[in-house]
């Protein structure tokens, strides 16, 4: 069937509108890389004029990184921190999503758990670290507990909010078509609240990273937090920046990984943003 001029123009405009976001994303990515490059260049130039006790510069940090990697110390401490981080964050995400779904769906569960959740969420994690160290000692269990508490509440509260935003009419339509409670959860509530859950996971990733470093700085025995304490005490500013930059890069990578995961699990949200 031949297309008239208006239909052909509409298809052309549609193709252009689809291609435009990709070109815009490429430009924004180039701007981002350029800004980071300019920052590093300025830091290298002006950082050399600052007392090295107060601020190092990129080339010195690169040399310190090679020294630490050659000695193998940084890898050992980073691996220990990442293991604790992964265990604590995984437990926080599993329990946080489960409790958020439960509290958001059932009023009774909300009334029972609500006081404890809000009380613990309002308590600064730093205030709990000495108590957790007393209970679990200086080993990995105390750090896992701190990471768990740091990552639990962002995902729990976001999941709870996501379930509460699900339209009651959608649930009623599902029931009208004979859907049971399990299918309502799997087919209606979970997909509708997924963007909130992913936002909570993104927050939990960062909060848990702060939690593990704070715990290790309190214990000052092993891990990247212990390295920060050691290098700051020795006034080794170039070495101090190595774990700092590693943690910053790790946080960015994890945040982008969660964002990509969200695009795969909830592609309709990306379509809504494009519109």
C-alpha cells in the first residue's frame, strides 16, 4: 500500500525523534568526559603548588597506586571490604524489599512494624556502631550488621511507598479477572512499584558503602577504612587518595549498574522519559 506525503513525513519525524535522544546522550557523555578531564588537568597543575601534606595531585596519586598494587596490600584490604559490603547489602535488599511489600500491602503489618522501622531509621548509624562492635567484636559480623542497617531502610521505605502508589482500581480489575493474591503481587503490585524499588536500591548502594567505610574507620583493623585511618595518621596524602578515589569510582559504577538494571527490568520508564 502506497503512503501519502503526510504519512511519509510522520514516519520520518518519528525516526528522527527516536534517533535524537541517542545523539543527545552522546553529546552529554562527551561533555561529562571533557569536564572530568579538565578537572584532572587543573588538579595536576595547581595541586603541585600546594603543600603535599594537605593535598596531593593525580600523577603522585598514580605513583602511590602502583606502589600499593605492587605490594598487594590494597587488593587484600579492598577484597575484604567488598566481601563484607556484598553480604550486608544483599541481606539488606532482600529483607528491605520483602518488608516493604508486606507493609505496603497489608495494614496490619504496617501497624506492627511501623514504630520499629521509623525508630531505627531515625537513629544515626554512627551511634549504633560502638554497640554493634561490642556485640559482635571487631570481626566481619559487626561490619556486616552496620552495612545491613545502612542499606536496609532506603530500599524498605521506597518499596513501601511504591506499593502504596499502586492504583486500587488495578488491583480490583485483577481480582475481577480471577487473579489470586500471588498473581496480584507478581503481575500488578511488583511491576507498578518497581521504579520505586530501584530508586531505593540506588540509595541503598551508596548508604551501604558509607556504612562499611565508617565501620572500618571505627574499628581501624582491616579494610579500606583502616587504610584511610593509617594513611591520614602517617600524613601520606598521596596514598590516602587511593582508597578515596577507588570508593568514588566504585560508587559511580554501582549506581550506573543499578540504572542499567532498571532499564532492563522496567523499559517502559525509559519510554516515558523519552516522551
